[in-house]
C-alpha cells in the first residue's frame, strides 16, 4: 500500500478489556479555521468595506456638481448675451409697463430677479431651482468720452456654488 493512502485508513485496536476501539491517524497539519479566526476575518472585512463604501458614497454624492456648475455658467452666459445685445440708452425714452419681453435697453434689466425663463417669460424645463439676478451699475467713465455700463448676472441653486459673470456695454 502506498504511503499517501495509509493516513486515510483507520486502525482497530483491541483494549485489554476486549472491546474494539477505532483510532484515526494524526494529520501533520491543521485542517480548517477556528471560530475566533473566522470572527476576526469577518470584522476585518467589515471595517475595510465600511471605509471603501464611505469613499464611494462621497464620490457619488458630488459627481453631479460639475454638471450643475456648467448649467449655471450656460444660464449666466445666455442672460448676459441677451442683455449686452440691447441698446445702451432707451430708444423710446420710457420704461412704463415693460416686461422682459419688451426690455429695449441694458438699464431695463437692472434689479431683475427671476427663475430661469426664456425672453418671453416661459419657464425652461429641466432648469427648475435655478435663480437669476441681474445688476446694472451706472455710467462708468473710461479714457476719453467712452462710457460703459457694468452688467453682473448671478445664477444660484441650492447646494451648488453661485456663479457670477460680469460684462460691459459700451456707448458707441
């Protein structure tokens, strides 16, 4: 019989009293794990998973911020372009009863605070929660007879950094 098979065979010994007892061979190395080793490994794995999942949670929670900031910048650029394309001075000389759809000069936008809408006042779907405010600073004198208005468009949304863009409308 080969040596590697002998360790799996059982021996039968007869005791002095005459009863038969089975004995099993001794294995040279331990087989399996103890309960303490099992519990320790579970605790170590749980601590490691907690750390990994908390980092993933933080990363996932902040992953939408760049998109929201890009949307804020696009909104501010849109409003600023609309305002800077208007006339420097009021062409008809009156501001009575004007709405954003009928604004005809840069100064008409001063103090505008609203949610995101198009120029006719229609809300834009998908951009709810954003707020836009516009400030137009008075005449600023530059070198020579050049005058300009400073326009500041600020876009904000809860939980996202506020974006402000500044532009100048020159009187030319």
